[in-house]
């Protein structure tokens, strides 16, 4: 079966600190990978998506970045967190024209 | 531009009552429409997609291209239907989904 892991599950970080969230996928090769942020009252916002290793498309300008160092690994990073970065971060995958499947998410609180 | 609108943030209905979660979209081509659901403490998951034309957990959704709508319906709500529901759009293929802001459904016993 195809599985999506996200690490960590929850994270509390001070403003100005760096961030690294990891998403890994099992049971599939060359998936499309996505990062979304789910904020209260704002629904799901697409942040980045990747169709292959080293290929990243950014949907919104912000202080976040994404990288895909391996086929099944997608990392969301920031050099300096802002209060507004707090939210629930979801990784998703899709394969070809298949629908998207989501990971369990990471709850980030920036204080 | 692609946009999905879910006009209701919160919808409360009594158990056994009919449910309709509204979704309208704007898209110039032929989109694929989806409904995703997130139950408490569970991950976001696909509920149904319009091309499947199936009923999942008693829910159905019909794509109305004239009204650009994809409303989610169920004739008799159950308490376990309480969740966050998201409508989403894709132009098919390897493209990201565009989500609405979601509607929280609360079914009252």
C-alpha cells in the first residue's frame, strides 16, 4: 500500500527560529508531491508542489521554501519563522491522473 | 482563475434531516471536482469525485456545469457525518487541487 509519513506531528517554535518539516512516501515511485497549509478560517492553501526530484513549483510568495532531495522525500523549510506561519501543514501525493492522498499533518505553533 | 467557493463556514442539522453542502467554482475549462472530508483526529481523505458518479456513505454530488456547482447532498444526516468538508477542483492530470475554505458540518442528535 502507498503510505505518507509526516514528521514531526506537532512542533512549537519561537519566532525567528528555523523550520524543517519532512514528508516521506512509501510504495510508489515518481509521485507528485504537495505541501498545503490549513489555517483556521482560510481553508487549504497550496504552498508548493513537485513533479520530480529537484523540481519545485511555488504557489505563494513567503518565507517558506521546499526541497525534494529524493524521489520520495519532500521537505518544507524556513530560515526564520514568523507568527503567521502557525498552522497545520499537510503533505499530499498523487500519481499520474490519480487523486491526491494526504498525510497525517504537522501542527506548527510559532510563539 | 480557478476558484472554489463554499459559502457556509458552519452548517448544523438535526440527525435524520437532509444535508446540502454548497460548492461553486469558477474555471474556464472542464474541471474535475472532488469532495474531501476530515473527521476529528483523522487525516484529510477523499469522499467522492464527480467522474466516479458514485455514492459514498450516502453522500452524492452532481456536477452542474450551467450553475458551476458541485453541491454535496445526503438525504438523512447521521451523527458520524460531523466533520470538516472541503470542495476541490482540478484541471485533471498532474496538477494541484484548488480547495474551498471548507464547511464544518455538525449533526445534532
